[in-house]
């Protein structure tokens, strides 16, 4: 079954949505269920998710109505969510999707953030492409 969050589970709402130990004020938005499970394996945040079912791609005929964006806006409009973390791929389509969602959520009292981009753990600088290095420099943090 498909949960209203977009996750695939045996029930709706799914076991993630019904887990009362999860922070109901933080929502991570992902493109696909596989992204949700990758974040779950990382085990760093105990939050809820929203699966879009893809990303905007006008060249492929995929527009906002083809994704679960309306459901996301409805969840935010309900008022419990305080932060939306956009965990979309660092592709042109992913960034387009992130900008569209940010625009759709701009009228709500919600913080919209995205995953940091840059140097992976264990990565060596001389093996990284210029785009990744540029993103890492822009997202630098104070120690």
C-alpha cells in the first residue's frame, strides 16, 4: 500500500508516520522511496518523510501535478510542521524541484532547508569535480 506520505508499507498511515517517537515538526522531502530508506539507514534524524514520487522535468513532461507536491503543501498547511528539509538530488531537475517547493511553501511559517552539498566523508579533493568543490566552498562552516 502507499501511505499518504508516499512511502510504501503494509498500512496507511505507514509505520514511520505512526511512530510517536519521531519529531512531528520536522519533515524530510525526498524524490523516491529509495531516498527515504537511504536516509533511514543513515539513522541520524528521527523524523517523518514526504515522498514526491519523482522530480520536476519539463523536458520529460513531468510537472507539479505529476508529483505529490499538493499533499506536501496540505501537510504544511495543517500547521504542525516547523521545518521542511529538501533532500532532493543535486541535479538540474532536483534543484528546479527544490525551488518550486520553496516557492509553494513561502506563505507558511515554516523553515525550508536543503541538504548540504560538497565533499563526501572520506573523499579526496583531487578526485572531486569542480561543481562539487564549488558547492563545498559555498557551504563551508565555522569550526
